[in-house]
C-alpha cells in the first residue's frame, strides 16, 4: 500500500498525541502531579509518531507476517529511542532518561523490556489501528481536513524549533546578556525580550518535566580555532567531505567488483554521495562521546545502526522518488533487497575506522582552516549543496513522471526536462529502477 504525504502526517500527529498521553500519564503517576513529559510544549511526543510512521512505511511488506512484523517494530522503535536519547544528550550534555538500573540495557537509553513493549504496540498499531485511522482520515471532509493537518504540522515544527532553542539555552551557563539588550534599538529589544520570554516558558516546562537537564553542562565551549568541537561548522565539513569520499569509494568498489566505471553520485552536479554524508554526520553525533569505548562496542553499534539507516534510506527514496537505487536481492542474507548482512558488517567496520582513525585527523585538518575563510566557504558550499539537492530532487521526480506519464505542463517541468533528460539521468543514476 502506498501512502500520501498527508496521510503520513496524519498518522504522525495521532501517534504523537497517543505517545504524549502515555508519557504524561506515567509521569503524573510517578510525580503525583501533572507533568507534561513531551519534548515539545504542545500535546505531542514526536518520537512516538516518528517511530509509527517509520514502521508504517518500512514494514508495509511485512504486515502479513506477524513474526517479522514484531521483530521489525522492535528494531525500529529501539533505534528511534536510542537515536533520540543521543540527540537530546548532544543538545544538553545530560541524559533525559536513564535505564542503567534495568537489566539488559544498552547505553542507558534502551533496554530489552521496553523494546519488547514497543514491538508489541507497534505490531498492533501497524496491523490494526492504522486501518481505522486511515479510514477516519478518508471520511473527513476534504480539502479542509488536509489543510488542518498541514496547519498542525507547521505549528508543531515551530514548537519543536522553540523547544530546541530552549534546550540549547538551558545548556549555556550564566544570565541573559542584559548589556547587549540595552545596546540594541528599542524595537530590537522588545523583539528579543519577547523571544526570550517564550523560550523561558519552554525552559521552565522542560526543567519541571526533566529536572536533570537544568544542571550545568560539563562541556566548556572552546574558542580560538575554526569549527572547534563538534558543532554545526564541523559537522557540515564532515558531511561535505564524506559525500565526496563516499562517491569515490563506491565508484572504485563498482570498478573492482563489476568491472565497469559508473556514476555513484546522489546529485546531478558533482561527485556527492548524500547517503555517505548523512551517515558520517549521524555516526559522529551518535558515537563521538563513545570514541574511547572498545572497538567491539563501536562495531556492534555501527553494524546495527548502519543497516537500519541504509534500509530507511532505501524505503524513503522509493517513497519520494519512485526509484530503487540499489537492490541486494541476489546477495545472501538480505532483507527485502534493501540491506544485507555483509554490508551491515561493512557499516560496523566503517564506524570503527571512522571514529578511531579518520575522524581525529580530518577534524584536525578542518580546524586549520582560517576562521574568516572557513565561515565564508561554509555558507557558500552550504547554499550550493541545498540548491544541488533541490534540483536533483526535482529532476528525479520528473524522471519518474516521464516514465509513461503526461508531458510537461508547468514551466519548471519544461526546464527540468530540457536540462535533465532521460539520457542524462540514466548516466547519473544507472542503477535506478522504476517501481
């Protein structure tokens, strides 16, 4: 079954609301008073909604197989919970929840008991509840209901932005810069104070729900070098470099194994493998603090998360662009042709090599870039990559539509068809298969 974007947003909203109810009820019972346990201020716990949508999209082929559906739901829920915990810790340098006191836990963020519980709830939701929710969606008056859903999605996005800002503000030590406020013009001061008041409200709610995050962060922000630490500038350059190195690696690998040179780029302009770029960024964010742990720890985490990441990328690319960019059906121990055990082991090895060997060296080279030129180049390259990804997405969408579809109608479609015809797209994406 194929789902529309509006239907997926609807499922995201509903399951996020259900998750907020569960978290709030549990928190209220434990604290004997009402506690809003969601990360966002509104009645939504997006980690539940995101997990449910991922299960819906990724496991749609396993609905008829209860055993594999149960296992798949457990894996997805566990990965989402662990990733969310790591992400929130990176925001505030503290754990927002800790299962270290429970048996069979990993890293304090996940444990076997909750993984089994999420697997049961996920399997029941995907097999039975989704059908009821989508039926309700279809009987509601359109397009009003669709507009209402998108309106809620925008509000939640703003809510999440405020919550992230509040979490980052909590992390900073010291009071608000009053001297800087007085130096601004009156209108700017009012705007600033209004923003601070909103963020302050979110901060107070977060501290009430998660007292641990109010503690002073242990990490001290370094100054002096460009992209020091593991912030935005460092992560962008890691993304950019990994995109290029990933494309080169895959091109050479295909030459050795298949005997041919072929394009492995994800984008229409330049040798960039986006899958590798995001993989390196995620690996750095999630494993940076574990770089001192044994190699076997990094290998197991890399194997598990790398396989899950590749599977999700395969499903999402097929959902959005209608194309399958790789197929492992002929390789033993594969899952729906999207991942296979051998390449999962490769992800594990890559995690160890990256965190232990390559990251320290590449990070040091990035920090040697002069600060002024570093900032200028970062934003120039960031703008280029955003435009490149946007144009590539439009080109792939038209590439799929042209396969037996109607002729170009709008101006942008004619422009894309002129500059990115089937011949060029086949050269750029030789392994893309229409589904």
